[in-house]
C-alpha cells in the first residue's frame, strides 16, 4: 500500500514537474525565436539558404522539445487517471488528445508560441500508433520520452517543406516566413529535400526505437516467466525427491521384515526346543539376522557407511527383485566366477542397480519379447555390471539430458537414473550409458576392486563404524 | 471495436482529404484571371519608402527586389510620419507576424495606429501608396486582413500572390476601393508589376 502510494506520488511529481517545464520552456526560448527571424532576414539579404536551414533546425528543435514536454506531462496525467478509474483505452486516448491540444493552445496563446495543429496532432497519432501495443512497465515513460522527441522532431521538418503546405503543415509565422523566403531565393526544392532528409531518418528511428523497447519488454517478460517456471520446477523436484525418500524407507522396512521373520521363527523354535545343543545354533542364527538388520539400517542411515560386499550377494538381491508375472519379459543374468569384493553401501548400491533395472524393464520395445541381460564381469582393476535391454533406445538428442532430475523419455519419474548415478559415484563407482535407437540401451556400472591392504583397513573401519553405531 | 471503426473512418477521411485537396487548389488557381499583369503606365516616383504593416519578414523581400530593380528606396519597417519627408512613394508590405511585432516591442494596436497615422499623413501630402502582400493564404488572418483593408483603401496599386486571393478577399478589396490589382503566381513574379509602378 505504502509502495503504491509512493509510486503514485512519484507520478504526480513527474506530471507537475513536466507541466511546469512545459509552461516555463517558452520563456527561455523567446530570444531564439528572435534569432530565427534575424537569420531569415539575413537569408534574404545575402541570398544564403544556409541561414534558412539553421532557422528550420532551431525552429524544429524548439517546437519538438515543447511538444514532447506537453505530451509527456499529458501522458503522466492520463496514467494517474488510468490508475484511479476503470476507463476504456479509447476514452483515455481521447482525453490525452484533448489535454494535449488544450495545453498546446494555451501555451501558443499566452506566449505567442508558434504552433502547428496539424503537425502536432499527426505526430501524436503516429506516437500512439507506435506505442499503443507496448506493455506499460518501468521503462514505459523513458520509451515515451525517446519516441516522442524523435517523432515530434521528425514531423516538425514537414513544416518547412513547401510541398506540404497544401496539407496545412507549416502555417505558423516562422515556417511561413521560411517557405516564402525559400521560394524567393530559389531554395524551395532544397527545403523539400532537407525536410525529407530529417523527417525520414527520425521517423524511422522512432519506429526502430519502439520495436527495440517492445523486444526488450518481451525479453524481460520471458526471463521472468522462465524464472517463475524454474522455481516451480525446483519445488516440484524437491517434492518428488521427498516422495522418493519415503519410497526408499518403505522398501527398507519391507526388507527388514525378512530377518525379523527369521528371528521370530527361531525364537519360536527356541521356546519349543528341548535340545540344549540346538539353542546355541539358533542363537547364532538370531545373531546373524540381527547383524543383517543392523547392516541394513546402518547402510540406509549413513550414506558413508560401506561394507565389503561379495558381488554374488548383490546378484542374489537383484534376482529377488525381478518380476515374474510378465510373460513377455526375460531376464538373463551372467556372471564370472571369483568376482572381486567391492567396498560399497550395499543397500544403496542395490537400490541404484534396481533403479537401472526398472528403467530397462519399463522401456518401450518393438520386439515380441523384452529381453534384459545382466552381466557381472571381472575387469581390470574392478567389477563391471552391465544391464542391456532391447528397447527402443534413446535418441542422440536426448542423451545429454538423461542425467537431469525429472527428465524422462517415457513414463518414468525421471528420478531413477540421477539417483543411481549419485549413489554409484558416492561409492567411488562410475556409470555410463550407451544407446542406439530401435536397438536398445546398455548401462554399464563399474566399481573398483578392493586390494588386500585396503580390504583389511576397510574391514577395520567398517567394524569401528558399526560399533560406534551400536 | 469502437476504436477500430473510428480508426477506419479517420483513415478514409485522411485519404479523401489528401486526394481532394491538391486537385481543389489547382482548380482555384486556374480561376484567377481577372487581375492585370502589370500597370500600363507608372504611378510612383522615387524616392520610395518601404515599410512594413505587421512586421513580417516579407518586407525584406520587397526591399531586396527594389534594390535589384535599382529603385532608390529607404527601408524603414517601423517608419513614422517624420520619416516621410522627401518620400514620393510608400510601399506597404503587409503581413502580420506576432513574433515580428514582439521582436520590435510593439503590440498590434500600436502597429495599427502607426499605419493609420502614416496613411493620414500620406493622404494629406498626396503621396503614392502601393500595397504588397506576399504571405499567400497562410499568413492571412484577422490582423493581416485588417491591415490589408487599411492600406488597400488608400493605395493606388495592389500586388499580391495568387494564393492570397483564394477567397477573393483581395479581388473584393480591389473592386471595393477601385484599386488595380496584380496577382502573381509566385513571389519571384512580383518584380515585373513592381517595376511597372515606377517605370
């Protein structure tokens, strides 16, 4: 409210300031008119058309400045009226014209200022045509000022052109004197030429200026719109990621049920067991299940927590997630013997690979069957897991965007791949994707092999961490 | 919708106006054939006083023409009665200029009184008076017409551009006061009738 009041006060101040300037301006330029008359006389005496050109320039500048001041003060006043009333554009336009004409007439009458009704009204119409579709923003009045000065200056040059006399341009004292003198000293064609030489470039400049201001306003509007959309997108992404975390928690809770069922089962057996020798076995198994649960909870809670994992464990875990109800889906798993152990956060890495697998499963395909091949191979300095599908592939143009959060070429959330990439890189791994349209996609994941020393150190750190967590 | 209709009407009116006007002006010019091309015999004698009635810059043009025609003249845009001594012919160059009067620090009423006083004195001394008007239709206004009426009434000869007589105002004055009138097509054409008044 206070801001609105201050903007309104600013406009009132501008309107008053410009009105005062409009009324005071003729007083300051009175002597220039006299100079113009003297120059016209010199043109007659010396037969020099140069004096006429200078007179024309002075006259055009003074008249253009006054018309611009009156126009801008009228526009400011109309802007204030527009803010306070709900009048139509047509009414406001008529009001602007009326104020402009009345003030011009008043100044001409009081200060004997030569004014050209046809010229200023034509200029006004031209300005309105130019700026009527431009949005009213913070630069609107700067634009009006620049365009109005250009247009009024351009049209003032029509006043000294003898060929425009028949259209009632240049009927006031000074233009008539210039044209009569020009005709006498054989300079009428030159006046026509000079008039056009100034009119055309300035009128053209006014058009270009308007277009530039319009483009600028449009660009600003687009940038603002994009910024707004970007913020909305970010908000949406953060909400989606939040949902993803809940989803992961649900999956973990589901996974935790397995060792819990084991513990419950063993506990029942313990209660019923009369064989003391088996109690130790059951206790060890319960301890194993608790250990597994602890490992899972630690993996989930602490991203930095890593365990030495046998890749076969990962394979089994992944195998357990494969859907069996789809008859058109076949998944083959091939892996080498003696796979090297890797130091990773098991729960998270498994989730990452399952995300990649899910993407491969939902990828559209044109073959009769969807075939997915998972290969786990020993490679130099590490372990390579590749997931290959026979889907429709990804177009080269889309490849650069597949790691963006929320970007999806199909029906997925667009979170799977970025999530997988983040997890794999957090575990010192690398992920790469290759795809060929209508042939399929291969996602390759690499984890570095653990050396013996690193292995022991990792185990020790792992145990320390587990104790700390416990 | 209302604005579109308004714009359409204004556009059509402007086009009609632009097409009609030049054609109409040409027609009016072609009708001006009742003025005489120049005087059959001189009416004025040198020395000539060239003065202004309305303080427009047109006075300087007549002075230049007189100089080019080698007519001995004094140029006094604000001449008063004492300046008439030794003057045989006075040329009034009529044309009201608000800025011109302001430049000389006089108001229209004062200018009118100056002209009235000059005319009264000229009438008394039987000095030849010639009225020249170069302002065409654009300088025609109430003040210019007042000055034209004042000077033409006492003149022996009127010279003007043809565009000044679009409404037959000068022709009517010529008929009313029985003063010969020459209408020239453009300002450069004034030299011949002006010379005919002296030679």
